[in-house]
C-alpha cells in the first residue's frame, strides 16, 4: 500500500529543484471523451458552432471506420457534458445519430489533418482540401482539392499571400470545401508560426 501511494504521489508531483518546495505537476484531469456522430458534414459544422457557443470544448476529427456514415467528420467532446450538449443541439433542432463513449481504442478518432513535408514546402490536408506553404516566407503556393464551386475563387485569393496575413477562407467561402480549407489553413498557420 505504501509503495502504491508513493507511485501516485510521484505521478502527481514533480521533483523540486534542490532546496525548492514541491510544486504540483500540471496534470490534466482524466476526461472521458465521447463522439457525436451525424449523417451529414453540414450537421457537424453546425453542431460544432452550437456546442462552442454553449461553452463546450469540442474537436472535429475523422470518424473511426466502425462509425462512418457517409459523413467524414465526428465531434469529440467531454462525455460528462453530454446532457448539456444534447440540450444545446436539441434547442437548435439538431440531433446526432449516435453518441459513442471512447472506451475502446479501436474507436479512436483520426486527425482531420495530414501533413506532408516537401523540404522547402509543407502541405496540410484537411478532409479533401489541401494547402501548400513555403517554409521560409510563409507564402501560400498552392490550394487544391474539393469540388465545390468556390474553391477556384478561394485558391485565387489565397495563392501568393503570406499565411500569417491572408484573409481566412471562411470569410469568403460558403461551402463544405471552404470549411475544410479553413481547417487546413488554421493548421498550416499554426505549423508555420510554431
């Protein structure tokens, strides 16, 4: 029993420098996550905004193969907040197909982002949209993917702009492709700044 308590204490407290008092480690509380599964991508986009407006921390990810419904996105959220999430979605007239607890490693969602390193450039893919950035300057050199009518327009607006200064695709975009491009844009900007 004493050994177990010392292990728990060691996990919760960092070893202080010589002469300093113990400082608690910034350990994140264990949060059981869940997935909200929807039929259509448009519902996921709408649900993400509704849940964020309700004060819930959510992430949009790719569904595990067992939960694919034709929509290539799911919402990951704190399962303890499910009643609040359902109330917020219900008030907006939106109901998920399923709410699945993430207790099984096989149900782990996948990142929406895929990053490819091309030496002087890197490409971020989110769903079906891709954005390529020159590392040294942050200049957007290519936007591709999707089949929505606003993609060529958004590509023309973004290409040649610095990722740190360019207008976000969501401002001018109106389609699911522009949503995916916005997510790729945000990740590319984060990677370039980081």
